[in-house]
C-alpha cells in the first residue's frame, strides 16, 4: 500500500476460536497506523462476510495515500453455547 495510486484493498480472514450461535456483531478498529505524512490520510476499515465461524477484515485506502503498516483489533459480541445447553 506504499506504492501505487487509486483504490487499494487488503483482506484478512479471521476465524473464531469457538463458533457463535448466530452471526455476531463485530467491531473493528485500527490499533496502529504507519502512514506517510506528506499525503492525505485516507483509510477505511470494516468487517465483512460475518458468519458464526468468522469474518473478513477489510482495509482500504485510495488517492495518493501511502500506508507502510497497519494493525487492527476486533471484538465480536454474540451468543455462544453454554455447557448446560444440549439437544435430545
């Protein structure tokens, strides 16, 4: 993301350690951003394709923005099975 201009995108698959009962609400945020000071700072981060088992973190930039490194953190909120839950 340091070279080139225009739309650029990076995707990373995240798999949950334990599956949720339904697709959870996922919050994604930047925890580190190493960006060139001489260009505009254009960044977008989001969660897409959220399922019970995981999701995809999508990081985007555009224009002349130069990104050296980025780190993201995430939190998933949703119901998980309890050890007392069982089916006959």
